[in-house]
C-alpha cells in the first residue's frame, strides 16, 4: 500500500520529450480554479497490479484528495489549506507540514518528499514545473518530463481529453517511472462554488461629506 500511494502521487507529475515553442491554449484550462474530478488509477509492475479510486477537489490554491482502494480497504486523505498540509488515515493525523510533499513523506515513511504541489497543474493539463514538455498544433499539452528530487525521471502522455467549462482537460494520462506503469482515468468533472470566505464583498462607496456653512 505504501509504494502504491507514493507512485499514485508522483505519477501525476510526470513528463516527456523536448520543448518546442509553446503556444497558448485555445481556451486555457489554467483558468479553472474551483473543481472536483474523480476517476480511477491503475499501477502495475512485473510483480503486482493495483487499482484504486481517486477524488480530487481544488479550491483556488487549496486542495484535498482521497485515494481509496477497492471496497474501501485502505484510504488516505491529504488536505492543503492556507499553505499548510495535513495527511490523515482514518481519524489519525499521519503527516503535517507547510510542504505537501513533506507531509505525505511523513505519512508514508518515504525517503523523499512527493511533489504534490504540482498535482493541480497536471490535472488541468498545465506543465507546472516540468523539465520539458511538448504541445500539439492546437497548443494543448501532449507530454511532459519531470525529474523528482531523488533523480527519478518520470514520463507522461495525455492520451485523451474531455470538455469541461469550455476547456480541454485530461481524460486519460499514462505514465512510466522506474519499474512502474501508471494509468489515470479522469471521467467525472464538476464545478465547485467558492466558499463564502473566498467571495470578496462588494466595496460600499464612501458617503460624500457635504460641508456646512
């Protein structure tokens, strides 16, 4: 379960091939700030084959995501709020840090942090901090290369897209890194409304002061 969860996170942050001149997306998915997406995640090596459900929620710069194994056998929840990340398993806090990658590292007892802060960019089909990336003729991201902090190079390809809020977002991502092969299916996108705290109240005009004689 430990190796499965780390690969599940890192696999979202991978890339491939050299970068041509980058053109602007016809409708930029970077404008998506409040959304929920769910789907399936498959990870396999020569020795094992694992599948899980995934649910991601993004609210501006904050996010939360869940990974749940079949029949709810095991689950992990990561919450980033106000630049601080908490990881829970059941009712127990198993990781906490201002860096989401370090929080996940604590939770899973990993030797390196996972670059979780880039996940939202990859889900939207944006290059984030990729080493290099390749775009199609329409300016949509096709593939990416990402090297993690331990020096492992991950390569990913966006193989299918779907339309969400007038933007072409990923529907299928495949990735490879080390001994792992990863398949990410994103098939249910939903818009989320900003919370009351995120809504900036309209500024009330100041009352004009009429001088008295």
